C-alpha cells in the first residue's frame, strides 16, 4: 500500500443511478466510466442524501446532514452554512500534508466563512451553489431579486472573478476539467486531494459546445457525456504522471434524478423515485472506485456504504485518525475497497429527507417509517413519532429493488429490529425538526452580503429589511426572513381587504410561528410556540382600508392595534424561541398553517396589503 495515496472525488449533480454505462444506461455513452468500472469496483448500494446541500454536507463532514444542521437546500445569501468548528475531509487531509482543492459546485453556504478556503481547501474555483440560483433567474420580480441575489458568481478562492449569463454556463465543465488536470500535474510530487463536484447535470442543462447535440439523449445525455469526458481527462492526467498506483479515484452523484423535469431529468434505472425523496432512486447513487493494484479490476461491492464514509476512509488511508472530539457517522470502508470484506460497516443506514427520518435499512431490509414521496414532498407533515402508532412498510431490497411489495406483516421481528434502530437514531438526532443531543449547530452569518463581482454590489444590498416593500405572494426563506427567535417583534401594514377570510402575513407552521389573518373580516394576531397557539382578535371588522400593527413583547404580551388604537391584547407564553422553519409568506400561509384559519390559507389574499414591515428588536440597522 503506497504511503499517502492521492484522492480524487468526482461528483455529478442530480445524476441518476441508471445514467451511466456501468449502471445500465444504454442511451448515454460513457466510455471512460465504463473503463473505470472495468478497471475498478462498482458499489451498488452507495448512499448519499436526497438533495444537494445535505449530500455535500455529508461528504465534507462524514456525518448525516442533520447532525451538522445542514439538512435542507441553502439559497444564496444564506444565514447559515458549514460550521468552521467541523473537521472536514479537506481540513483533515491538509493536516496530513495534502495539497487540497475544490473545483465545482460547493453549496454548503456562500458567506465567506463558509467557503472551501475556510474549510481546509487550499484553493477553490467554481459556483458556490446551484446553477439555477443566480439573480438573473427568469420569472423573479426583477428589481427586488436582482438587489437581493447576485448574478451567478464564478468564484476563485474567495473572490468573484466573473458573473455568468446563462450561455456562459456552457463552458463550466471544460473549465473545471482543465483546472483539475492542471492541479494534478502541479501536485504530482506531493499527496493531493482533488474534490471535483460538477455543476453538471443540474438543471438548467448547459453541455459544452463540443457535446451539444451529440448524444442520443438530448441535452441531458450531452452533459452526462461531457462529465464522462472529464473523467477520461482526469484519469489520463493521473496516468501521464505515473500516479495510477497511488491514486484512488471515486466517482458518484449527489442525489437522484429530478424526475419532475421530464426529458431534462436523469434516470434512476431500476430504482423507484428520484431527487427529493427517500425511495432508493432519490438517494442511492452510482459509485465507482478505481485504484489499480489495490482495488480489484472488474469487482463489485453490494454492501451498504455512504458518501460520508469517504472522510474516515481517506483519512485512514492517508495514515491519519479522525479526531474523536466530534461524533461522525461515516465508517472506514477500506476493507470493502480492498476486497477484504463484503460486510457493510453500517449496522443500519438512515434515510433522511430534510430533518425527517423516513426510513432505515439494515442488510437487505428497508423499513419505511412514513409514507414516502417519489420526489419532493411535505416531509414534516408526516414526521414519524415512533412512540405513537404508525404502520411502517417493509421492503426486501434484494428481492424487490423497486420497493413495490410491503412485507411488514410477514416479518414482524424484522420490523421490530429496524424500528429499534430508528428509535436509536431519534434518541441521537431527535424527531423531525426537534434537534436531539447529537445535533451540532451550523455556522451563522449575521449579515450575509452575497457574492457580488467587485464594483457591482447593488446600492442597498439587503436581505429582507424592514424598509422592503413586501407584496402579496412574496415568500422569504426562513434563513433570510427576520430572525425572530428569542426577540420581540412588531408587524405593521395597511390593508384594503376584499377577502373576508384570508392570511395577511404568516411565517411558520405547527410548531413555531406567527400570523395575522382575517376571520369573517375581523383581524386576528396569532403566535405559535412549541405547538401551542395563542391569539388575540379585534372586536369587529374595521372599515374599508385600515392600518394594522401586531406586536409580541418580551414578556409574551400580544397587542393588536387598528389604525393606531389598541384593539385587542392577550398573552403568549413568552417570545417565540426558535426561528420558524417555513418561509415568511405575504397574503397566504404555505406548508403547515400557523393560525386557525377558516378558509384555505394557501389561497392568496384578495385586495391590497401595503407597507408591510416586520421589525425585530435588536436587528442590526443597515446603512
Ligand atoms: Ca443535486
Ligand atoms: Ca406555514
């Protein structure tokens, strides 16, 4: 075994289990991956997470995404990101003398403190998040969106070097590839770690000019074939430097195909479901490991392994040890790679969608604790509380890979065994949105400015600010919305209602949140804390147009005023202790309802809502 082997991890984005030749694709031509599999080992039960951010959080930290508080997709100017307290695969290898680089899509936070160079990578080149998250995204309220979210930034180290118009994305795969090849040549004489997470094949699809129109599978196939070309270029560089016997290359994808996108989506092959869900198609990924002389050519491993195993595996192979100050979920899979074992190091593997534990696998058995979705779904509506009756479904993945036949009734002892694994995990990471003792905090950015090209920052770049004019239909992500946890706040606006029963503004769901709404024309202010609902209601319906102010004070006092006059007062238990995990919605309430509404709260308020402001005590004033 060579001392300090090099590691290269090539990751596709949103590519399905059945999208490459070694995993059964007959549409997409992938000669380089075919060769990689012929010369290496295919892992057929390799797991990631159902979405980009949590999947990458797992790779980088060796933990389930929920453990490191990155279970959901982050958006530009996120207020949270990868905590600098975490050990990452890069920081640990760097500590062992490795040259480290990240080239491609990052997506675990875009504030500077969250960027790769702050997490163990010597250098970085790429997009800090998904390629559909630029400020030029069509269909957004242009001025406001443009002031809030930068055009898609290409970042080198910590600096925006270019902003990409849609057509500019065509060059990304080649750009990443050339940077990767150069890195290999530049670092041939020292151990290195190359992390190469492609922007491809995430929608919008942008294959390079040389690949466009060349596959038998549309733009999607074109881009898969370009990734394959990249794999070939990287392997060629490794061979040119004579490094093949001391370089482990791993290829995989971050989550399943985005099946709702039709022909622009990938293919999960024999697996059910896709991106966003916890059927196998959402979370099981193709994986190939290549290391001539160490990993047997043409071999296959069916044992359960996961992307968070790479951290302890690489660290071990590099001669290091993972520090014990932080619990990790990953296990060393060297014995699988070297053919010394066919046993998974995981007694149980857990399927999370966001923070909701949806299923657990042990060996051939998979127990679905809640009804699963083929793709995205309202996961938390169905978070399992294992102490309450539920009817889980049991699948035998060896006999029923497509998860069609529930055999729970025939194997009650298996159900009970897997249920006990699930209980163990609930005790560690908590049920649903409630954090268990094993959950560590994410990194926080108080005032994320976003990644703008120097000199192109908007005059008043801001997240939601009290001075923002919010309009009916606006939705502000929880991490961007006013941070109300543990703070008193005040909401003011003027309304001219046509609706008699509708929401004026709401943020939150069944656990925490607040809402102002009309019941038969009468304004009501509601606050939810730890599931309990407190409300105050005005005495009657005001005139045609009126001002509303609702306030939650330190001591829990709730005051609802109409046209500047107190109209109702009451008392909640105190402040709202946790930031709601649903979006702030103007004129409606999405997801789980905060208030006790009379009509469907997702139907938008008819009439006018003007000058809506949410003012939080102690929010930093903006210049
Ligand atoms: Ca993805
Ligand atoms: Ca809601």
